[in-house]
């Protein structure tokens, strides 16, 4: 169905990828973003091979790879640095694509370079739909009518509230501190998880240095910006030298972004001619690092479905049917991995030494198939 008029709410990873994909298939895609400036949050991200496969099909894989760092190994270590499990990633993905560690700002820049136009500082204030389309009003008083409206506006999606009502995300029992330090990682081609008791610190190569993510199990909390860096240094003082080096390379509290780990319990992804993708539909625990990759797959599958189906309703139904099983798998495996990392350190470390590589393969191998 070429010529469809589509509105995408949210210009993050999901929305930008979808805008590229829809235009590739001949749709008229309008992209809006609530923020008045491009300010991606979170430091870094892993673009895994299943997502690079999507970007290759859309013609932007090379620009993402050039802006990031290639990762070839995934390691679990104890908090002192002893290796518990070391996985060669190509043995899992078998040449499907590169595994790229990249700063979120650089990923957004690469995606934006393939998108024509986005209305910043714009959001919906009303939405009504009927059998033939969706009518919306924007915050500036302008109105529009579309064949399909897509919510790509994240875990706290406003479009989800318009279409499906208020759905509160679930706190996952962990707080996370994210940062990018201007130093090389201890192993330049490995993503590492240093595991403590109720805590872990991740290190991932990116072009500018190292993306660090510190997770702590506990109640939801507000960590004031003032003094944040010193407090985190104290919390991870017993961890090995690379963790100390990462935190020492940070100079200001503002370099650490702190927030809760949240996810959505199973929700409906669509209502009539309104459909959700990415975190707006199925935000998951980040333990598999697949949130952004699932959003990119969503974008391609939805665009393909719209190009092949005879009606918008059929396309949306096909999209949901194609994606649900895969998304459910990622959500379940992410939570199981999180549960494993919360085991006592002795039991967890023994399990990783004994079966960590096989479990990793079992967890990710189903994603090697086409989305």
C-alpha cells in the first residue's frame, strides 16, 4: 500500500528507524518529537547483529558501524575480574552482522541522516479515529488526518495513554547509572559484566571510549545529581581495577545518568488504526541488551506488513502476529537472566562457569532467524 499517510509519534530509535523504513516502501511518513532539542539519554547502547541486519536492509548499517566500535566477545567476570564465562559472539550470530557498541548520540545521528524532517517540540493533545482514518490535534493547534498513527514514544508513551488508557510501567527492582568515559575498555572488543552481590558493572566499547552501566538491586530511589559520582565510586570500591579506572575517568556528577529499570507487563499493542512499537509496546528488562534491536526489528516488520497487505487493519494484525512470540521470548529471557544475576554470588558464579556459554547460545540463537 504505497501512498499511505502515517504519523509517527516519537523520534527515538524506533521512530527514526520506522521513518526510514516507511519511506523506503513508499509511505508518506510524518515524524514528531515532544522534546524541543535532540537529546538522547543513556550514554551508550549495543546494536546487536539482528538489528544490524535491519539497518543493512535499510541502507544505513555502514554509517552505524563506522560511528561505533565492533564487539566480538561477551564476558561475565566476578567483581575482582576472574573470568566466569567468555563467549565468542560469531559462534552465536554466524555472520548475520556485526555487534556494535555505540554512543546513543552517534546512533541517533546516523539514523537522522536518513530521515527527512521532524517536527520537534510537537505532541498530540487529542486523537479520534473511525473506520477510514485517525484525526489528531497537535499542541500548537494544528490538526491532521492520517491512515495510521504509530506510537514510538517510549515506555511512558502518551500515545498509548490516548489509545489504550493509562498503563503504569513495573519497577524491575534495579537502579542503573550510565556513563561514557573517555578511556579505552580493558579489552577493546569485549563487552564485560563484572558481577558482585546484588550489583554488577558493565563495560562496553564505543567510539569515544567506554560505555559503563552500573546496576544495583534495591528499592526505587532518587539519586540526587550533587555527589552522585562520589557515591557511585564508594558503592563499587571493592570492584576490580577497570571499574575503578572507568569511574576515575569521569569528572562531573552530570556525566552519570541515573534511572530505574522498568518494563511493561503484557499490553495490547494496537487499537484500530493506532499501533505501538518499541518500548511503547513492550519495554523489557535490559538484561539481554535487546531493547533497541527489537525496536528496529519492529520498524522493518511493520513497514513490510504495510507494503504487502491489502488494508491497514490487515497489516497491523500481521505485524502483531509476527512480533509477539519473538518479543515474549526476549522479555522472558531477560527476566530469567536478571533472576540468575541476583542469585548468591557462589551459586551464580558456579552456574556461569559450568553452563554460561551454552545458556548464552540458547538465549540468543532464536534471534538469529529473520524477525
